[in-house]
C-alpha cells in the first residue's frame, strides 16, 4: 500500500511501514494542508496524519482521495501507533478498503467515515 505521512507523525513509523512491505514517504517540510492533501491525491497515497483539520470532510472530502487516516492516539508513542496501525491493516488489508474513506484511528480501534 502507498502511504504519505504528515510532518506531525512519528518519523520511525515510515521505517515500520516499509519493513511491513508498504511504500511510505514523508510530507516535505513546510507543506501547508492544501499541499499535503494535493500530494496525497496526485500520488494516490493514503494520508496518515495527527492533524484534526483533515477530519473536516467538507474542507478535505475523503472521496477525492486514496484515504485519510487521522491518528487520535495520546500520547502518540511509537509502540501505540504501531499497535493501532497493525490492527487497522489487519481489518482493512487493501487499498480499496481505504479509498475515499476517512478513518479516525484510536488506540483500541477505529471509526470509519465516508
């Protein structure tokens, strides 16, 4: 699967995703939200972010993207992020499961909005 990680996401999560066989890159430093979602759309990547702005379905309609995962895990420790993402990827194993969806990922599960 192809992922784009926002600047606010733990940098080591990229390494974990790559080791799991995914194509994961980080947003270039200084990108504004419009540029972030634009890059995700252009490259057909699922955006992973902690920025709650992306949960606004009117400003950032998920149906126009490969999917948006908003991390709602506090504190955002790497082991908690990996555990939650592992569960999510087990439940939603393919790109089509993410396409056009907004997913709020929490420590003990997720909410799927579309």
